[in-house]
C-alpha cells in the first residue's frame, strides 16, 4: 500500500511576503518544527504559486492525523489560511473507478 500523499495550501498575511529574509527564517523554523513533531513526514515539493494561495507543499504522511498536525503547525507559525488535500495518483484513481464500475 502506498504512503498517503497530501498537498498543504498556505496563505500568509500580505505583509509576510515583503521580507524575503524573514520569510526564509520563519520557513526554516516551521520546517524544523514539523520535522520534530512529525518525523514520518517526507516533503516531496514546495512551490510558491499564483492565485488565492501563496505556497503549496506536497508531502507524504503515514496517516490523516499526521497531516492534521502539519496543518496545525502551519497555522501556529502565522499562516492566515491553510487547507490540506489528500492526493491520489491518477493511475490509482483509475483503478478505483474500475472497481466501482
């Protein structure tokens, strides 16, 4: 069974995006906090994005409770909005469709 994957969508306060050095420091502190609290989490990608969200992190977590912890830590570090989405690879989605069809 594959390890569950999640996308963490994060929105920051507008003032938090104007200080690259401060953003880098807070980002590193958050990452260390996640690694300490959730050592089983493996980050796959981190993107700055256009649209209603500022950042997207894609990561593996052993379960949904761990994914909740990552979201909670993001809010605790100053994110004004956070959403976590569980991801299903496309081929796995097709297998599910075949089973229920």
